[in-house]
C-alpha cells in the first residue's frame, strides 16, 4: 500500500481575465476561432501547470473547455450542455416553469422555480437584502426547453476538451486527469414540452449524455458526473415531500446514471454530489444519510461530496455505518467553496485523517466541496487548493509516520 493520499478538486477553477474577454469577443463575433482557441489552449496550459506546481494529483482543465457563447464563469457546468444537445430551443422562460403537461412520478414530484425554493421562502428577507452577503452566483441567462427528441450533437466539442487537456498534460507530464460532465438527472432539469413523463426525459438524457461519457473515458480520462440533482432537488420540491417519495424519485436518476455509464470501467467514473452552490443558509438541505445508500448504488469508482460545508461537515460520521462498495473510494471536500476563509492546513489534516481512519487511507482522495471558479476570488481559490495539498501532506505524515 502506498503511503500517499491523493488530492484532487471538483472541476471549475477561476478563469483568467484574458479567457473571459476572449469569450465575450467570441460571443460578439469579434474574434475568429483560430485566435480564440490559441487563447484557450494557453489558458488551459496555465491552469494545468498551476495545479501541477501546487502538487495536486488528479487534475483537469479547470472546466475552461466548457465555455460556450454567452456562458458566464459560474454556471458553465450546466450551461455548456445547451450547445451539445439537439432537441432544445433557447427561451427566456424559467427552466422549471409550467411543467403541467408532464406526468412526474413518483409522488407527483415536480421541481419549483429557483425563487420558490424552501430555503429562499424561509429566509425571504435575507435573500432580498442586497447587504445580507447571500450570493446565488447566477445571473439571468436564457434557458432551454425540450421541443423535440434529445440527441447528442457535441462530439466535436468534447473532443476539443480532450485535445486541450491532452496537450497540456503532455507538456507538463501529467498522467491522471478528469473531465466533468453533466449527469442525466441534471440534464433533465429543464422545461420539457416534448416527452410525456419524467422517466422519458431521464431516458433521453441518459442516451444523449452517454456519448460524452464514453468519449471522455475512451480518451483515458476519468469522467466526473456532476449530479447536484441528487441532493439539491430536495429543496426545490415545495411542499416538502416524504423521504420515501423523494427516494423513489431519486432512484429514477440513479438508474439513469447507471444506464448511461454501462460498459465504462468503474474506475473511470466519479460521481459528484452537492447541495447546490448558492451561498445561502441551506437549512432545508436533505441529510446525506437519507440518500447516501442510493448514491453508493451508482456504479462509480469514486464518490465526491461536500464535507466542509457548515451544513454538512458533521456528516463524516455516517461512514461509521456505511461500507464502501468493493474497489471504490470517497472524495470528501476538505476545503469549502462557500466561505472566503482559507482553511488552516491543520484543519484539513484533521478532516483527512478522520475519513482515512473510517474507510482506510487508500480509499480517500482529498478534494474540495464543489467547484471554486466563479464563487471565490482567484487568490482565495488557489490559496484553498494550496492548503488542501499542505494539509493532506501533514495527514500522510501522521498516518504513515
């Protein structure tokens, strides 16, 4: 057994001003593709080198490849898919509005709009106060709706992601990397005017996104399935459902993931679970214990989850009673995206050791709660990653001597 605990992060990293400017110019047809992709490759090279210099082990291209025309720094984790899926029509409507034509099962669960989240209703005054410090992170953008059969039309784009990362990895001698991709359930959280049921939408998203997952893993990279829908959706169901109804609703999404990754080696799949990344109270989050068994039913090789958030840091204890599937790992967040405070390396070490003692150090990859890009100032984001690596090295010394 190696006396080393690997480190990683969840995906999104702060973008450079040059890259953001180039994206704006591209959206305004003020830059040709050749110049844009030269800037993009330079930015990817830079973000890969910085991760290498910090000492991170499993890295990516910062999700720089997910930039699409009009996408903002925060939100590209989801928005990037709009140009990769056929069957969508872009609108100015709320992405969850007017779902009356859709038979949602089980428990007649339907997602509400963002403004109707139970967290926002409970803390209405705070959310409406511009001085409260609550950051929702997403400015108004156009949203798609499904108007015909969903298909995957993004093969050229995902191959570009792969090409960008391979070039940077070869330049800096990197061997282990991942590319983030939207989970079927997250893909399905858009207005639907074509399919007759929730399951039909999930099936269509599963078939479409499977092409992206296969392209990533065929290239030798880990595919990280970004699945905030598994936990975050609980707060978007108003009135609050029973745990059993939510678990039944969730199972449709678990099954859709497993269909989409069928045939992909388990070790090349990483599942990311989070409770949404707006900087609010989160008192209406579902407890991890209520969904962890279903999350572990995903045929992934690693499970990434929030473990530093003030609402979820205590949930490390559930691993006393939940065994990992054989040959799998946990990827707990040991630094958080929800606070500007940079975690002390000693605190990071304590968190890493706590998980290592429960599941075995060989089964732990130290990571972040969620993506850091667009949520934190770039200086703070990189300082958190430095603390993550430093704290993990401290933990190694205490665990292995």
